[in-house]
DNA sequence: CTGTTAGCGCTTTCAA
DNA sequence: TTGAAAGCGCTAACAG
C-alpha cells in the first residue's frame, strides 16, 4: 500500500530506485513505454502503483519544446448560460486531446481580462481562448504580449487584431429578426443591447439598422438603449421606453440578459394594464437574441434568434488545436449561423 | 519596444544581463523587491518591461515549498446554472488571493472525475474543490491519492471520507417543501430526483420521507422516480407518473433539471386536458429544489426551495483557503440554509 | 534497449 | 545588500 499523506512527494528517482532501473527508463515508461523491454515496463509500472507516483507536469513542462497541456479560457461570466455552454464546448474538444482548462471570468472588465491573460501566459498555457470584454486597446492580446502563444477570439472580435475568431453571424441574425417585426407592420421597434463597445452589440445593432434601411425606414435613436448588462438594468430601460410619448410597438432584445429584463418589464406593464396587452393581437412582440431554457413557456410572445454557443466553443477549441498542430495559415474567421425560432 | 513573437522566450537571465545585475537580484525584485537597493529595483523593472519578461510560474513552482497558485475545481456540469454559480463563487474568493482555477466537468461520471483529480494532482494544484459524482468508492479523493493536498467537497458529501464539506441543508429544505404540500391536503406527492447515488438526492429524498412520517403518512414507492439527469428524462418520468391508476396530486422536484421536465410534462398534459388543469385550484402544485431565472413567470404554480449556490462556492473557497493557511483542525462540515419561496 | 550527462527557469542556501 | 553555487523533477541528446 501507499504511504498516504506522508513526508515527501514521490519522484521519478524514487520509482527508479524501487524498480531497480535508471530514472531515464522510468521517464520513458511514463511517456508511453516505447523502446523499453516489457519486463522493465512492468517493473516500473508496479513501482509506480506501489509508491503512488504521479509525474510532476510542471517540472516536465519547463523543458524547452514541452507543452504544459494547459489552455487559458477567459470568458466574461459563466453565470450567463451562454458562456457556460461556450466553456463546455471548449472543454469537449480540448479535453479529448488531454488539454486542461484554466478558466477565468473577466466580468466585462478589461483590467481583469488583462490580468488573467498575463497570468495565463506566465503559466505557459499552450493557447488562449478569449471572449474580449471590449473592442479597443487590446494590446494584451497582441504578439508583443502573448509571444508565440496562439490566441482564438470567441463570440466577439477585436478591431485591430488579426486573430483566429469564431463569431455568431450577428448581423444576419439581427437583420432577420428585425425584418420579421417590420414585416408584421411594426415601425417603432425598440433596441436593447449590452455594452456599446462589445463587438456583438455593435454587430447586432448594425443588423437592426440594416433591416430598417432594407425596408426604407429610418431608425429612431430614442428607441435605442445600450449598456444594460444586468436584467434589472434592462427592465428599467424597457419601462422607460414604455413611458415615451410615442412608445415602441415591438422590441428587439440584443442578448439573454436584456431579454430577461424586457420580459419582466412587459409582464409588469401588462399586469398594470399600462400597455394594451401582453397577449393577443395587441401584444408587443419581442424578438430576442440567444435562446434560453423554457423560453417557449414565457407569458410574452417571443421570437428567438437561436444559435449554438456550445458549438461556438467547439469551433474555438478546434481552431486552437489546429494552431497547436502547427497550422500557420493566415487567421481564420468563422461565422456561425442563426435561426429564427417563431 | 519588445520583440514580439520572436525567437526564444525571455528568461530571468536575459533580464539580469540587460539590467546589469545578477539573476538572483532579478528574482528578488520579482518576488517583491525586499532587501534590494531602490536603484537596482528600478533598473530591473525597466529591463522587465523593455524585454516583456514574465516569470515562468511552472519553473518557480517546482522548487520545494513553493505553491503553484492553482486550485482544481471538479464540477459535474457548468451548463447547469447551479454549478456555474458555484464556480463563480469559488473564483470570487480564491481569485482575490491570486489563485487560478483549473476547471473540469465530470458529467456525473466517476471515471472522468478520477481522471481530472489525478491530472490536477499531477499539476500540483495547491488544493481541490470537488462536487463528487457519486457517494461510493472515492479512493481517488483519499489521502493515498491526493497526498497532502487539501480537498473540499461541495454540494455533495462522500460517505466514508472525512473531508471539509459544504452542503445545502437538503434534508430540512426537502422536508419543509414536502410539508408545505401535505399541509395543503396532498397525500399522493410524486418525487423526482437525480442519480440515486448522489448524496444530494438521498438527502432530499430523506427530507421528503421524513415530512411524510412527521404527518403520520406512508410514502408510496410508485411515486418515487430517481435517476433523471436531463430534463427530457424527467419529462418522460412525469408523464408516466400521470398515467398511474392513482396519479399524484402534487409534485416534489429534487433539482432544477427535473423541474424543467416536470414543468414541460405538466404543461403538455394541461394543454391536452389530460389532467384537471395546470391553473386554478385544481392545479397540480409543484415544489422544486433550486431557484432559476424567471421561475416566477412559469405557467405552472411553483413553490421554490431556494438557496444560494454562489455562496456555497464562496464557502468552499474559504474552507480551502483556511487549509492553505495551515489550518489543521478536524474536518468541518457546513450546511447552508434554504428558504421556501411561495 | 538502456544509462549518463547536462540543463530547462527558477530560488534556497550560504558566503561575501 | 548582493552574488555564486546547487538543485527542484524532469527529459533531449548522446553514448554504449
């Protein structure tokens, strides 16, 4: 039996002594046992279990040319199911290749993101997958900062950086969703979105605007509210929109956080009979980006711009794997499709 | 300016050469600059920025007595908001102390969990926070396997292991919730839970049973369905329960995954008019463990056994921090309160 | 197939 | 306050 929580941690040398071979033989066995006589392999493996030996991955990885098997994942907030799914997708692809995930939440804070990236680089991650908090001043993701470590951007892009990127096709999604409302005859469609500097928000707002232009309509800036990061902020914003002299007759919600707030506000207003109704043909229809669990049972009519965040994570993982396998092609830019769910 | 994605990675020695000091002085500066003349500190710091030097944390941590600053977090599934919140709580507490999280999802699979733990140990994490997939055969968490690495169990306990543990007060929560239904006159209350071997499920089933006994009632085994891990399985189970010759008049759902399925099944049955109604005084009331976003807007009357998974994560993080600061007191066992949300 | 030597990047002595 | 030497646990490169 093993010694348990005893004195010193077992090293390669302990195993070598126990098995009566050289440290190098143990090293070879641990690396896969190629070019070692079977008898010795067995002896070493026996010693390994007896002593409870575990190779020190950190010591191994300081040798030049050796990988850490670590990938840094910087997301904004796992509590948002969108990013939780993304994380899961990344793990699904990278875990199969025996990579482990170092995960950090930036909370949409550029400073925190920079810290995380710097720290991950110091830990010699083999690659990084980042959902950038903001669009600008992303020096911390440039080659000066990360060296040769491959970086994949997920969900959002960064303006001046030529990096592998996986995005949702935000523009098309938002355009389709908005057109859907316009086709129903709506002319005053509110837009609620997250931080103005996030590329997702900009792209979705772009799609919203284009759909208007496509139909020969103008956008009323009074109906556009961005910067809501939490549902309560969106709820507040939606209430304010309803107070306008000429309130919106339909709503476009730019992400799942805003959607929650919008639903609450409309539901409350409906209960107070402040607006025509939340049901029936007078209801204010809502089109929202991101699907969510039980969305179909909401008391408000929702049209969802659906997409697959887990798949986005998988794609990001795969792009990174390609780089780790030596792919030096120019940066690739993927756009994942959306689907309108009525 | 720095050289960017150039040849070799900058080391301590490069900085030393550039600053005209010994490597040791650089090391001291990087460690906080105590006992180094200010002038040299400045020279070193200048060289550091010029060269873009980052200390190699892995190399540093192989020296005996040095920490890696890494904590392994093994959860079952981040896509479940319960565990996403837990992860966030852990990061909140540990991140402040400059620890980083190595996160892995076991997907309720003991083998995967063992792999992750073994791997994390090999990476010399300073501690582990684990949501154990199952209750039994947890040798991989015992001292023989993890050595002196402190382990904190979160959300679920493991029978024979005397480890720091943070749990929800499942028994009381389930008991209160079930009593609530009994007090409304219900005598046939269905129970839907996750894997039978998970301690949470066992404790919640225990609370359910106790509430019955408290009221002098017997539990009908035909109304108890465990093993549903996904909403569709729970939905199926709920539909089957409704087909019973003597179907339940109320439902206890043991976690948020089952709740989703229960809601769907009841909603469908209500729409088909297979059951009296989903609304009004004939409705089948549902009590469910775990709150979720927009639960109050569901088309089914829900009573929620609420608790705070993020706080659970925080507590787990704090217990671990205590151990990392040398606390050798006997294992502590925390139980976090629940609140019935009607 | 196996072992020896050297050294990865860093920090703990210990001496100056 | 500073530096030189030694070595953490591991593996590439080279013998044998």
